[in-house]
């Protein structure tokens, strides 16, 4: 058994989200005989072995007899990108209508695009609250479609 095989065994044992936090003694008991033999051959305990690994992946907390191993999987970029769409998500068709800037009743608003859902009734209106802040004297705007 190699060092990397022991690391893979630890990752595998703690990969279940319910096992991301486990007592050091329980993790040691879950190791295969080969992994335990490797630790014995290299003259180190599990706690010392974990301390030699990248610090963000495995950490040990707690006092003697209550040490708890916390596993924080490190994703490779390729793993993180799996399942994402190959191209950007198209715009939501339900919010494709914009109120033209010239039709806004209150001139204190910035050029934010105010969107109406596609099923918003023609001729309907919505009250836009007035931004608060010192010196703001404008009244709420009513946007009409």
C-alpha cells in the first residue's frame, strides 16, 4: 500500500456528507489492514499522517480522546465544471419586456432596466418604491406597460 492509496482510502471513507466529520478513532478503525500496516511501517499515527496532507482537505480538532477529523473535499476545476452548460444560459423569456427609459415618470431613477413578466397585462402598472437617502425628494414612480 502506498501513501496515495491511504489518502484515497481516507477520502473514500469520508466522501459521504454524513461522514465529513468523524472521530479520529472511528476513522482509524475503518482503515483497511493494508492502510494500517502502511502507517505502522512509516512509524506514524493517523493524526500525524493527516497533519502531513494539504491543510485544507483534512483537519483534526478536539482534545485527546475526542479528536475529530473534518474532511473538506478539494475539487479540481474540471470536477467543478462538470454538469455546467457548455454555453451561457439564454435569457428568461418571461422577463423580456423592458420599460423604455423615456416612458418612466420619475426622472430621479437611474437607467436600470425594469422588467415586466410576459403575462403582465397590457396597460397594467406597478408602483416602484422611491430609493431612500439624504436629499431624495422624489415620489414613487408608477411604471406602465
